[in-house]
């Protein structure tokens, strides 16, 4: 396996944990001496090399040269001229039910199942078709639920507080009320491999989120929500409410590290936003497929909508209305976070551009939050705003206080109010933009093949 050594700045030596550098062909490599009698060195990317004999810098340099030759690692450039390439999305992982002994639990249509007594257990819901079932529970801990083969119609799940609850393989359909609800105090709640069909209200909703003030302590945030490898067909949205507003002295409903990935969202003509997080830190929305949503919708929305910081990548959206994501940016703490939008395919919208970046003064609270920076790169975007009543470009850009890197994006069939396409940004800001490597062509056939693979190496998305 080829391993690329990471180049770091020269660090100042401090005591026995000193960082040291050596150079090959002008390239500096950082390593750490672990013992006084040096027999090994650990480089900054975790590579460990044995050193024969002397522990001098020359001996380390010789060992490193041999390693580089053996690993066939190309030299690291001191000043990279191009951004780091986007990694390939690779093969879709499998999300397998954990092995072990499961206790079977019966379900009865029209009855309630209380999970409160099943903490620290693996349970299997008895397969079958059921209706009007209510699954609930509180103070839940370490519960894995095998619901494969369980079809619930006109039923609901509402879970209280706890930590670590996983549901695998449930199917829920034909419900006009909120299908799956959970309390803000339920951390590490994970839903895998499940299907939600014909849900008229919210598909997922978090109770009490707007009631909990975040004070910096773990127990005042929701942590580790995962919604992975599910199908949402003619569904209501995933709604995680919250509020950050210095004018109202409000910081409520903070979600930390949520992941929404490998899901399919489809056939929802009035949806609006599929996924909403109104106060979020370090979200990760990736490898989702969206098709045929918002066909009857005309208001300004984002299929994904996040207020805070995070990453949106490797998603494919086709035949829809609204921005693929609206990011309203801010960072927690005093160090600006860099939110990223990369390696996405967006095609055929009736309204708006692919992405929106925006920020507001109400998000900046001294000692608590600051502005954010952003990167938008390696996206393939085409046939935006076919209604032609708005700009249809790659990015709708508003002020958010930080800077923007915009590179290696591929666009086609965009709309700029009848004017020639420029840099593919609908710019309503004074944001400082660093641009490179972006390509625009007027026709789909000039830029991608039938599978949306780019015809330009290193430009656009690769799913």
C-alpha cells in the first residue's frame, strides 16, 4: 500500500517529547524521538521506522530514504500548487446488524411496546405486519433492536432519554402524524437500513430540543445522532430544531456530530427540506441520493438545511427544487471552522442554484462563537433553475464573515438572467474568494457522460 507522508511545519523542540525534522531533496519530514536511546522514530502521520545503530539525524534520514524508495512514495512538494484531490467514494459500506444473542419480543397491533425494561440487551421484534402500534421507552441504555421483517402501518415510535439505542431494518408506512420521535436527551441514537413510506408529518422529530439551553457541558447537547442507509419515500422531513441568537440570548438545541449518510430521499412533491438542523456543530451529510422531490414546491428552501458547521459531500441530487444545501455558517469557540461542500452532483432544478452560503450577525456571540470559512470544490452542477425566475448557478453567495475557496467545480447549462455565465457564483457578498480550476460549458454532453462522470480529469465530482 502506498503511504504519503504528511508535511508539517517545523515544530519547536520541547523536552523529551521534542519534534525533529529531517530533509530529503529540500522536503522537510517531522518525526518524534520516543526514547533517549533511539531505536525507532515516529513520523507525524503515524509511520514508525526502525533505526539501525546511531540515533543521529543522518541515520534517520538514511532510514527515511530507504522507506520512501521501498514505498515508492512521490516527493512531497513544499508549496503545493493544486488543492488536495477529492478521494474516491469507493464501494458503499454495509451496515450489518451486530451479532449476538437476541431476545424475541412480540408485537400486537393496537398495543404499546415499552422498551424501558430492555437496557443492555439485544432484542428482536417478531417479524410480521402490524398496525397502530406505539413503541416507547425512557431512560434507555445500550439497546440494539433487530426489526428486520417488521412492517408497521399507522404506527409511531417515541423514545425518551438515554444513551445508545440502535434500530435496524424497520419499515413504517401510511402515517399522517410524526413517525419517529425521540427526546433531546437521547444520545447516540442510530437508525439503519429502514424504510419510511407515505409519512405526512415529520419523518423524524426531536422533542424538547428548543427547551434545552447549551452551557458548554456535554449533557446540554445532543451527541452522535446517526441516520444511515434508509429510504424515505413520499415522506415528511427530518426536523432537528434549535436556536442560536445573541439578540434573544438563546443557544438551544445544539446537535453535535450528527451523521446523515447513504439515505435515499424520493417522490415527495411538497417536501421543502428533507433534513433540517437549526443549531449544529460538525455535521456530516454524505452519500445521500435525492430524486423527484419538491416538484410542486415554489418557496425558497434547501433540501438540506444546516445552521452551524460541517461538511456536505458525495451526494447526488436530481430532478428537484431548492438549493441542495443551505449552509448558514458559524463556528463554535474562537477558531473559525472551515465548512466544506465537495464531490456532489446536482442536476435539473426548477429553482435556485446548487448551494447557498450565508451568515448572520445574530450568530456571533463573544466567547462562544465566531465566523466560519468555507470551501466549495469538485462539484458537478448542471441545468439549474429551469423556471428561469432566479439565478441558477453553482453557488448563491451571501456574507458570512469568512473567506471562500472555490475550485475544480464543473458546470453546465446554468442560468444567469440571460447574461453570459462568469465564475458560476451568484455573488451578493463582499466575501474574499480564491478561485482556480473551475470549468463551465453550455451543454451537458460537453462535460459529463451518461453516468455524470466528468470528461475533465480532476474537475467535478467522482461518485
